[in-house]
C-alpha cells in the first residue's frame, strides 16, 4: 500500500553519513535522502487533496524555521542515528500534525513518545553498533553537522520509490519553539 511521510531533508549531513547510509540504510536505495522524519506513515497519496495540504500547512505554521545541529550519536536496538539539537521543534511539528490528523500516529503508535533522529544504519544490531562507533569517530574528527530547517517535505512511495509530493515552508520567525510537554 502506498503511503506518504513528512520529513526534513538534511543535505548538509550527506558528506558525513552518505556512504554509511548507502551500505546500512535500505531506504537510500528507494530514493530517501538524509532526513529527520516528522511523521510516518501518513495517508495514501491518492487521498491527499489541496484541502489536506492546506490543513498540513496550517499545522506546520505553528513552528517557525530554526537551526539545529547533529553532533550526538545515539542508538535504538537495531539502529544507529544522529540526534538533532534541539529536538523540540521536530517534536512540536509532529504534535501539530498529529493534532490535525489524529488518525495518523507516528510509526502507527508502535513507540512511546517522539524521538527525532537521522537514521544512518538500520536493521542489524551488530552492524548498527559498528556504524555508531564509526560515526562517532567521524564526528570527533569533523565536528557536528550544522543545518537549518526552513521547510518540511511530504514524500510518497506510490511507485515503489520515494519522491517529493509537496514542500511546506516554515515561517521565518526568529522566535524559539517552546516544548509544550513541560
């Protein structure tokens, strides 16, 4: 079944993680660039209308453009990833979309809470551990990846490969997003 997803592309991470993602993250072979997922799965692309896009834009308008860094390696059992700092704007975008589209929970509600991350390796715990060590060495040598989030892209996989469907621009405000869980 075709699905869509909201993601923040992070092209500035490609020099650091691109070769590792090619070897250890199968989504790269399906056209997915380095990114931080905001919400997956989202609806079948056939059901995405201009009204749905408008509702999504209004939800994402709750978060202004922001800068972030990727300087910390972290793990899920079978995944090595870079954790964004600050994570709160990503969590706020996910919450805004879920509030607007409550039928679409992150990862179908399989996980407790929202952990923003840029996956570098996924699938095998021992490979993920080795990639995490390699990635830490690269960060130690090169420093954190600096990035800006000025947009969120809605991608879809109806052809078997992921492609862009729509880009949502975030407002250029300089206000800091507050973590609404506090």
